[in-house]
C-alpha cells in the first residue's frame, strides 16, 4: 500500500511538472507582446510621466486667480538711528514763533486799551522773541528711535485684471496636456510598430526553421540511402561524401537559424521592457494570407497630430506675448500684527489697488515677431510632414500590391519544386539519378521556399508600415494569428 502511494505521488509530480512546463512554454501572441511593451517600455513610461507632469501643471494654473497671501516677518538693523532734521526747519520755526509772540502781545494790548501796540514796541517784541528762540533752539538733530526693530505682518495680493495673461496661461497648460497625449500616442504607435516588425521577423525564422528541419530530415534520409548504395557498390565513395557534406551544411544552417531566433527574441524582450533572462517563446509561423487591406487616407498619423498640437501651443504663446503689453491691476492688503520699536508710528493695516503697466519695452516687438515666426514654422513643418506621409502611404500601397503578386509567383515556384524533388527522388530509386542530384534538388527546394517566405515577410512588413503611417499600427493584430 505504501509503495502504491509513493508511485501515485510520483505520477502526480510528473503530471504537475509537465503541465507547468506547458504553461511556461506557451507561445506568446503579438497582442500580449504589445501589451507588455506598452506597460514596461521605458520610452512609454517617460511619455506617461511627462503627461502626468503637464496635468498637474494644469491644476496648478487653475489657482492663479486666487489671492496670494504672504506672511512677512523680519529683523532690521539700520546703520544709525533715525533723526529729525531740525536745522532744515529752524528758519520757519523761529520766524513763526516771533510773529506769534507779536500777535499775542498786540491782541492783549488791544483788549486792555482798545488800541494797537506801537510799531516800535512790536518790533522790539519781535526781535526779542526771535533772539530768545534762536538761543534755545537745538543746534543738533535728535534721534527718535533705536537702530534695530522687529516687524511681522500679512500681505495679500489679489489679481483683478492681467490683460488676459491668466486665461492664456491656463489655455497654454491645457494645450501642453494635449501635446503630451499626442506625444504618448506617437510613442505607443512607434513601440507597437517596432514590436510588430520584430514579431514578424521571429515568425519568419520559425517558418524557415520548420522548413530547414524538414530539409535536414530529407538530407539524413538521402545520406542513409547513399550509404546503402555504397555498401552495395552501386555508387562510388565520392557520391557518399557529397551526401555527408550536404547533411552537415543543412545541420549548420539549422543551428544558425536557431541562433538568429534567439537573438531576435532578445531584441523583442528589450523592446517589451522585460528582463533578458525572462522565458519567452513564440511558435507562430508566417501566415500565407496576402489579402490587401482597404486603403484609406492617413488622417490619424500621430506625428502630424503632435505637430498640430505644437502649432496650437505656439498660437497660445503669441497670445501670452501680446498680453504682456497690457496693464496688470491688483487689489492689495497689508496687516502688521507685530511692530516692535518702529521708528515711526504708522497705521497697522492698509488696503488699496495697485497697477503695473510697462509703457516702454524695446524687446516687445521682437518677441511678438518671434512668436509669429514660430507659428509659421509649425505650419511649414505640418505641410512638410503631410507631404511625406502622403508619399509614404502611396509607396506602401504600391509595395503591397507588388509584394502580393511576387509572393503568389514564388508560391507557385516552390510548389513546382516539390514536384521536381519527388521526381528526382524516384529517379534515384530507379538508378536514373545520382545522390548529388537529390541534394541539389533539395537545396533548390529550400531556396524557393526561402524566396517565398522572404516575400511574405516583406509583404507583412510593408503592411505593418502602412498601418503605422496611417496611425493604426495595432491593426496588424487582425492579420497575425
């Protein structure tokens, strides 16, 4: 009973290993490769991060209309105490005081006698008062504060009118988000296109490996047949040597194809953004379907959309440049809650309206012209890119038609080579052909198959290029199983 349990566990373990191996070695589809690349590729991550940064800047610019509140505080030390300049006003004070003394004495005398003071008496009072004030007036400027003091308060500044600068800035940041989306779409299209091309290359290698394996099996069979003929002394030794050489060449070609596939898988992993040591297997072969797609205009090209978005950015930049010539109006408020040892007693708070207007700026005209030039440059780039895309689209369409006809011709050629190979093999069995004849016809069959699959890979590459130019590289998923 115990032995049976152990055997049962071994069977379960073997089944688990086989199932696991089948899972881990499962072929990866083109759709899965593209999904992994869009999630892990560093260029895609960089474009996504750039878009996220622009979206956060939009949120930041939405708060530009809100007031700015600053908490101001500081310690100030002046070189010497603030002084009152008494000497500057000395003449006025002396003269005014003397005149005031004369006026007061004259008023009192009139109340007592009813008459004004004699002029001589007024002159004596005036001169006496002037001499007395001159004698007692300070001959220095007194200090009225310390040399250091503390100050703290809150300053508020609310934009009222900025000549459209805030709206233009908000529009520019929103347009930069659109440019970020266009850049992300362009990056995704390019990665999808490159992944597709690499996947097509691997499918081509799978097809050629399959054909080479069959060719090597036929060469092995021919080598054994030659060995039997040599033992029967029907053929000379050199014909057996020809069979051996052809078999070794076939095996070498097979090894080279496997190494090429390994390198292609490494390149695909790099594009997908995964570790080079991660297991990846693709067993799909080239599809022999060369159905032409429905041709359409290239209206979704990602590069053109990106340039159009950049042009809109330039137009918004021109709006901002022109708004710099308009005035800025702010509402301001200031409240000082800490004013220790201020040299002058000022009100603790104030409110007001402030205007800033640059009435002369020699660079303004040049900046406007530069912004207008950027828009014209964007128009020229869009026109140039549109022409290039139209040309590439027409070239891709013509290539598809040409490669379709070419692959159909090569398909007939390879099918004819199968018939020729079978005829030569039967002639060998009837001693009407040599072993070398069979080797040559097998090599010819392999070359015709290589030409056929090369035309297929060229067709699918042209198809992927056509969809990429039209801004729909993901459409290749419908043509690749």
